[in-house]
C-alpha cells in the first residue's frame, strides 16, 4: 500500500478502537487483505469529536495586573512624596543659618576692618568687650548684626566695623550656607 510504519500503526489503533469488544486486534503479520474491512469502517466513521478548549479566566490575571500596577503607583507616589520632603527639609535648613563657633569663623575671616575707638569712650577711659550676634551670608558678607552686650558707644562702633568684614563662605554638604556666630570685639586703651 505504500504506507509508512507509523501510518500503519495508527490504522491498527483506530481499527482496534472501532472493533466490537469481543474481537482481538489484528496481529502484525496479518496482510493488508485482513485489514481491508476494518479500513472501510475507519473511512466511513465520523471524524472524532473535538473537546472544548479549556479557557483561562483572564479576569483573574487582569485583577492581578491591576493590583500590581496600583502597588507600583503607590510606591512611586510615596517615593516622590518622601523625596519632596527631603528637598523641603534641605531648603529649610538652608533658610535657617547653621550655628558655628566664634573660633571657627575667626579662622575664616578674610578681611577685618578694625573698629574706631569712640572719642567719648576714649576720653571717659571706657574699655571692654562688645559682643554681637552675626549672620554671615553664603557669599561671606555680614548679613545681619544684633548687639548682645557691651557699652553702647563701643557696640555701635563695633557694629559699624563688623558690617564691612568679609569671611570665607562656610560649606555644608558641598554648598555654601548662611551661618550664625558670635563676634566679640575687644576695646582696650593703650
């Protein structure tokens, strides 16, 4: 007949399936004539019934995908909110000056104009310290001065001189920032 061995085995299998239960399957040494009536049965048989496809319920996958996307969006939103809080905190830290010791700022002084001794204080023989609270801008200039203690005439002269002082910019996290410090000017008669 010219059929391959595989095709012959398939025919034998279907012939066995279609044969009544009492009969035996044909043996391998049977010739084609013995299979002929069974082949006619196979040829006239209706095609096998196909089973319905098993459908995967996609709505479960869609719900899972939506949940994962919502979780990712929530994570991104939290990350952005936290990052913005950090930036606001960093900017707020830059707005309020850092407190720096007077010794540190003394070493960072670039130019200092000595204060003029007030003539009235000189005649009166007044000596002492003028203590000032100063805010130094990020560019190193004196931004704000506030008297803390000392003789009124000496403090006024000290404030006038300190306003023209220049400092090396103070670096915090690699950026120049405003700093608050205490400046003490000593007035002594010679």
